C-alpha cells in the first residue's frame, strides 16, 4: 500500500494525511472496548490469547520478511491488527499454541504468500479462524459462560456450554436481549458484547476510516431476511459474531470492494450467506464463511460496479 | 541420452508430482498415510513399467490415429492385474485406495509417459523411464503422506494390513484434521513445490557464481 508509488484511480487526486499506520492504530483503539469486554467476561485467559496472537502475527511477518530479504512492514501495524482480530474471534479456552498456529498461518499463508498487505484476497484473521475450525473442531466449539447465572437455560453448566445461536438452533432456547447486548453470554472473546463493538465502530465511523455501506447493508440484510424466515431479527443481529464481523472484518480495505455500489452488493451478499448458513447450514454461525466467500467475489464486484465518470453519458445500444 | 539419466530424471529433475504436476487427483486422495502413499506408488509404478515396455514394443505396430485407445487397453490389462493382486493380498489397503486403483487406467502420468516417451523410444530406455517416473511418483507420495499422516493423525507408519497401529507421536485429539482434508493436501503440496523450486534456484545460482 505505502511506497509503491502507484495510484490506481482517475484524477483529480486528493491526498489525505491518513496513512496505513494511522488507520491501523485507530482500528486497534476501536477494538479496545470489545477486547476489554472480553477480558472482563472471560478473565485473564482472554488477555493471554490476545498477547499470543498479536505477538505471533507480528513475529511471523517480521521473520518471513527477514528470511526473504523484504522490507520490514510490521511498523504499519497491519500484522498486529490481524493478530488482534483473530484473538477476538477465538473461544476463550482454546489452547494458546493453537491460537499461535492460527496467527502464524494467517500471516504466512493468507497474507505473505499473496504478496503482503494490499495483495491478499482473503481476510487473514478469518482465514486463521477458518483453518483452526477445520483443524481442531472440538477445541474450537468448546465454549464457556462468563458468569454463573443463566436461569433461562435448564441444566445450566457454566464450564461448558453452547453459544446463544447454538442454543437457539439446537434446543430452541432464546437468550435475553440484555445479556446479548452487554455480552454476558458464551462466545468468542471479542464477539459477545454488542455494546462494546458498537462503541468501537462509532469511533471508526466518526474518524472516517470505514463507510456505513458494508456494515449497514450486511446487518440490515440479516435482520430483514431473518424476519422473512419467521425468525427474531433483533436476536439474529445481536447474537454471534455478526456485529464484530460487519464492522471490523467485512470492512477490511484490502479484501472488500472499493466502489460505493460494490460495497452495498458485498454487504448484502454477506448478509444473505450468513442467514442461510445460520438457518440451513451445518454450523450455528455463518459470519466467518460468509465474509470469506464474499472476499473471493470482491474483484468481480469491483469490476461490475465501476461508477460512472463525471459527465459520462450512457451509451445507446 | 543414457540409460542412467533416463532412470534418474524422474526422481527429482522431472519428478512427475513436484515438477510436471501430473496425477494430482490420486496424489491428493491417497497421500493420507505413508502406507497408502507407498501402496499407490508401487501399484502405479508396476503399471507404468509394464505399459511403457509394451507400448514401446508395439510402437511401430500401433496406428497413430487410434493410439490412445490402444494405450488404454495395454494399461487397463496391467491395472486389472494390480487390482486383483491387491484385493487378494492387502485387502485393507485395497479398500482404502478404493476407486483410485481402477482409476490408474486414466492416470495422467502413465498416459503421458506412453504418449511422450514410450511411443518414441526403445524398450530399454522406456523401461528406465517407467522405473524412474514410478519411483519419483512413489517418493513424492511418500513424502507428502508422511507430513499429512504425522500432522493430521499424530501417528506415523500405521499399516492396517499388518495390524500395525503406527508410531504414536502425539495424541490424536491434538492432530490438525485439516491436514488430511483436501485443503490441507493442496496447501502441503504447494509448500513442498515452492520449497523444492527455491532449493533448485539456489543451487543454480550457486553453480553460476
């Protein structure tokens, strides 16, 4: 991204004083509320997971760049962000070395092999999660409830339990909205608290780093489709990784479309896939795969939604 | 061209799996455990040697317009032998390899060697080519399946036909299941090809300097 000297848009070029390190450190700041909520609900174990994932991601990128004699790019913080995001979508009790393997894989296979920042097709953090889920499905679906009271579940077991989406899909038990909103439920470290995620998302929107198009069309599509299929739309918006995915993963600059119309298409596609995986798929949650599948379509979407040039007249066939 | 260079080219220089990238389908499907890899490799080598020799012998008799069906008939005869022998002596391996044994008939390595080499060269060279290519395929499958068996199941060298459970390296519950799934196979193969290419490039550079 930085220093390639190549500008791939038509003139006029307006330069902003925003560079990759600034954006990435703002993203880290915006993830802080969700991370703090994760530590609050799941304890220092969650903090350890974040430290391990960030350290491995940064270390892998630095090590590979040293090995291949490439310029060192860990100073743009993108590796740290990927490691951080990965930790936030892992279950709190996952063995730390598995988190480290996920982070190393995300950096080496999903990012470095494609050519580094700006070249990767898929979101590295989500690839890390998908690989861990495919490799250790047992460990990746072992959840823990943060507190010892969940009176709406019969036979409550705080040590091992299911996420709200799994409870709903498999046993028809609905978790109260307040718990989902605050984050007092089982789930990945940083995905449970809708409140914390929305605070961070508001910061990113206010700073102008992300546009509303992808998150709003993503979340909106999920709500509308859930309602159409006779499900509770608010529950489907609050439960699972939807908000974290919509605001922090689907908006990744590298792997999502750049055209305004394309971003809407991308968000709607993610929403449709998420709802179908949640309702008809083998997994209770579909956000991760939905975003990855739409990542694959990003280049195509960009091509088909090129905006009209100023003054351009529609050709008459 | 010498007998020796034809014999050794298949091992690394023109390795059918890592260099020519032929026979990817059986490579992915049968490289889950070392015993499967070696079994498949030996079966393919036998067919390859047999078909290379016969095709080379008949190369002046086979009309060029219907050469592919003729090769297939020759290859299929050897595959039938392998199929029946394996079913009789290593039934468990036969069951694991399943459809991939009959599919050796259309294995691109064997067809490619018949078309590109045996139909143009003498019997002796074709024999050497078949042995070398077959061993190269077996070697590649063994290496790939060793990595996948170790990381994907936590054991090494399990041979169900001899009732040998294999050497346990770590607990099966900690093994990365993805490695023995298709994506893991492609990623492992890709990394091995990359590694081999970079080693060759380094060697070439060193030779030039």
